[in-house]
């Protein structure tokens, strides 16, 4: 038993040992299993991250594939465009080749024409002597005409050739220039400005120039005319003589001796706007519109004779000869117009219409006479420049043709480029104004639409001459007008029996984008002391250098000239 017990204890011990070993192994296995579990978890995480990376890579590959497809499509389109360009280049090369062929043919033709020109040159050389002889004969005839007309060319700046107009034409005498009695009572010039009552600088500048217009101011300062200014003779509108009465206030205050610095023309502006909607609002307007309406309205209000109900009709040549027509027209005007405006501002013009389709196209079909202030001279400077340059270019070509053979061509004429000449003169403006215009119009004689030549002639000029320099919609100052202090316009009046010599006394300058917007300033020569003053709304200052500050200014807009004499 004891042995069995010992054996059992021995086996138990061995079993316990084995159990300890098994436990130890189990613990070690558990640790190993835990380590393996942690590694598997990390591997799962890595696998998930790899799957996400693979998905992102697949998306990038998809996007790049789309980009590649787009590029391939664009490449196809570019290839198509390149093919079209190649085809166009081939066509253009073919056209160029055709042009070269045509040019070769033209060169051949030019060679033939050159040979003909060389052949004709000898003929021109032979004709040149005859032409020179004819020119000499014409010069002799011109000199004879000058002697017959008693023209004193020593007083002219340049020689001009005039064709006799009509021996039966009667002259239109101008009104005599009256002596200034009222202004002689003012020992000092007026230096009173006008307040700008809201975009009215155009009106202020115009009123200041009219205030320095001696015969007009003389009339309004004369107490003998106070009754006609206030009451008038004829009812021409519902509120009779409103503008004349308001301008009378302007003159009285501008020539006041009370020492005021400026006067507000608000009442005049209100009446002006009520008579003409152009000046109704407090907005900028054109000074030229103000001048035309002012003179016309003042004439109506202070006219000493009753105006006709209808305008005088244009006379037909079949009823009167030209001399009778003009005399009839002058008499009709004198019977219907008598005022300080008609005496000093009115212009007489004649326009003749000659149909070029009629057999006798040298005789005018119709003659139109105009005797009113609507003939204020408006000169479009850009058109004047083009007309002057074209005329000079044609004259130069004629001179070059005459001088080409045997005499040589001066280098100055060969290198002359008239397109770059942006300066014009008063003479250029009047030459442009009197040019013939070709207009397509219905002719009552040949009963069809045909080209007609309109000839514009000046029969008489006023004592006060107003010139407006039209610079276009953009009011460009690229054309420069050289205007002198004194001008002689006698040669532009048909059959003038008296001298038309003018001196400048007023200039309206304008700065701004157009003739309506911008700012207007008046520069006037005082009839009292002969000095020049600048009227900038309410500010009046003396001008020290008229030539530099006014004449050479790039922005003259309106010029006022007064007649020097009428002898």
C-alpha cells in the first residue's frame, strides 16, 4: 500500500509538473496568440488603407483617361483645322499666283502705256509754248480788268482772280454807321460780370459780347427808345416785348455806375426759356443757337414796321429779269423791316439754281434772295480745311504741269504735303462759303430729277459780322483758324460799291467735349478805352496780351467783327 501510495504521489507530482508546464505553455501560447492578433489587426488596418489608396489611384486613372480622351478629341479637331488651313494656304497661294500673273500682264500694259506717254511728251512740249502764250494773254486780260474795275491791289494781302458776275446786277447799299452819343457819356468801360445761374455760361458770354456791340448798346441806352423797348408797336406774341425789356435791364445794369461787381440775369433766362424751349431748362446750350434766336426775337419786338403775314415768295426768272428781281426784293424788305437789328446784323445773299440737264444750263432756273439774320456765317472748319487743301493741290498740279517741261519743278512744290496743313484763314472760310454745290433736285423745266448747281453769292454784308466756328460733334481742335484783328471782305461782295473792312471786338472761347457742354468765356474790346477784357461769368479781368491770350488760343468758338467804315 505504501508503495502504491508513493507511486501515486510520484505520479501526482509528475502530473503537477506536467500541469505546470502545460500552464506555462498555455501562457506562452496566449502571449504568442495576442502578438499574432495585434499583428493581424495592424495588417487589417494596412489592408484597408491600401484599399483606399487603390480606390484613389483608380479614380485618378479614370480622370486621366478622361483628360487623355479630351486631348485626343482636341487633337482630332486641331488636325481638322490644320487641314483646313492647309487647304486655305493652297488656295491663297493659287490666288497669289493669279495676282502675280495679272500683275505681269498689267506691267506689260503699263510698259505699253509708258511708251505712249513718251510719245505724247513730245506733243506736250510742243503745246507748252502755246499754253505759255495763252497764259501771258490771260494775265494781260486780268491786268486790264483790274484797271477797269479800279481795284487797288496794293492793299491786298494776296492776288485773287474774279470773274465778272453780271453787269446788270444792282448793288445793295448797307446801312450807315451812326456816331455813338450815349456811350460817349461813359468815361470808363464796364467791368461788371454776370452770375452763372446754372450752366448758363453760354448765355453770359453771348450777352457780354452784345453788351460791347456799340450800336446795339447805344440803342438800348438811348432814352428816346425806351417807349418802343417797353411797349412796342405790334403784338407779336401773347406777352409782348418780354425779351427786349429784359435785355434792357441787362444793359442798364452792365453799364451801371453804381459800382456793383456782377448782375444776375435770372429774369432774362426765365423769359428766354419761356420763349424757346431750347433754353427752358438749367442745362448747357449752344451759344450759336442763343445768338440766332436773340437777334431774331429782338428784331420782331422792336421792328418799326408791321411784318407781312407770309414770307416773301421766291421769284421766277420768267416774270422778272435779275435786276428787277433784286430791286423788288430790296424794296419789299425795306417796307417790312426797320430796327437796330436789321440795320446792323442783316446779310443779303443770292442763291441761283442751274439745272445741268436743261439745254440752256448757263441761265439760272431760279433765284432765291435771303435778307435776315439766319445768314450768320457758320464755318465747318474741317470741311474748310479739306476744301482749301484740295483747291491748293489742284492749283499746284496745274503749275507743275506748266513748269514740268523745260522750266523744272521746285523741290518745295515736289515735297509739298497739303494733308498735314491744319491751319485755315478767314479767306479760306469765305471761299468755302461761296463755292458751288452740286445737288440732285427736281427741275420744273425739264420735269425730272437732275443735277443742279447752286451758286451762293453775297450781295451785302452787315455792320456787325458774326462768325461761328463749327468743329463737329466732338468739338475737335485739330484745325487752327488764323483770324486777324482786321479783315477786308470787299472782294467777297458782288459788285461792291463800298469797302467792307472789319475789326474784331469780341471772341467767345470754348473748352469742353462739344459745342453745348463745357465752359464759355467772352473776351471783348471795350468801345470806351479800346482795351480788351475777359468776362468769365461774374469775374472780369483785363487782358494784357490780346494776341497771345486770345488770337493764339486753340479754342476760339465765335468771332464778333464790327465794320470799320462804309466809304
